[in-house]
C-alpha cells in the first residue's frame, strides 16, 4: 500500500502519519523530518537544504526527488508525508512508481482553514529528542520545559508567525493545486482536519478501508 498525505503545514500530517503507519504497517517517509535530521547532522544535503527550510521555502525539486527515490524500495509499503509538494514532484513520484511497477493507492487531504493552521503552527512546541508534539494552548508542555524523555521542548524555528505565514502561502500557491491533479486520477479523498485528532484518524481509516474493500 502506498498512501500520500497532503495538507497545509499545521493540518496534522505528522500526528496522523504516526497512527496510520502503526495501523497499516507502513513506513513513514516525511521529507521535512528527513531535512531536519540532515541539517542537525550537518550533512552535505543538510547544508544545501538549511536556508530553504529556515525561511519556509521549498527545497529545490532535484534534491528532494533524489532523496525520496533513494528511500522507496520496490514492493515497499509507504506513507508519504510532505512529498509531493508541487506538480513537478508529483510527476517525479509518478515516474518512481512506474519504475517500481507500483501505484499510489490513495491521496488523503487534511483540509484545514488557514487561520486554524496559523494558530496551530505558532502554538506548537516539539521535543528536540523524541519528537513528541505539544501545544501551548491545548496540550501545554511541562513547566520544566522538559519532555518525559528528558529532551528539551522547543518551538521549531520555521513555526514563527512570519515563517508560518510564508509556508502557508507556498502551500496555497504550489501544493494545493495537487488536489485537482489527484482528483483527476480518482485516488483523492478529503477529510475535515479541524476535528479532534482521533476523529480525523477515524475518518482517514474509514476512507482507506472503504477503498480497500472495493479492490
Ligand atoms: P514540513 O516538516 O513538512 O513542514 O517541512 C519543513 C520544510 O522542509 C519545508 O518548509 C521545506 O523547506 C522543506 N520540505 C519538506 N518537504 C519538502 C518537499 N517535498 N519539497 C521541498 N521542500 C520540502
């Protein structure tokens, strides 16, 4: 099974990915997470990507596509989170699929209003060690500022108001048009992401199970 999770920054792709990967036995391929770890490791790829990630711009397509292609094995089961991000990347993904004699089973879109996305992004805090996500409004981190794992809880640099707005503009301009692209292929499903995370998970699973039962 190959799933693509689309949605604005802040729509809950990371949270939902964890649940879906556990339930369907998928490998989570999150391009944003990979870039952050490459940047932290100061690798050659990290050095190239750093300025783009910091300022909320898209990393050039060739770097992203090469990175993804190198991680998708023929016959593997994946959930793609944060890729593709524009039409050129969608075309590259189609090429990777053809090369692997595979196909995308479903593109799931987490639909969230821009104001809610901004609120979620700017109130989000993350443990630098285990990646646990907190939210100063709905799930405040402990007063110590430390996660249960002992890691320091921090705001992602690109979750500042200015950069979050930039990322949402990039999403509207470049990523949102992918909805029409995948609708035409009839593998697109949209889910209301403004609800409680567990309700969103239930809605996503219902779409996946419905499609699987038709095969
Ligand atoms: P995310 O964690 O998905 O919000 O991604 C964080 C940042 O990583 C983005 O703002 C981009 O700078 C970069 N990034 C992640 N995925 C992609 C992609 N598919 N194409 C280009 N840049 C990406």
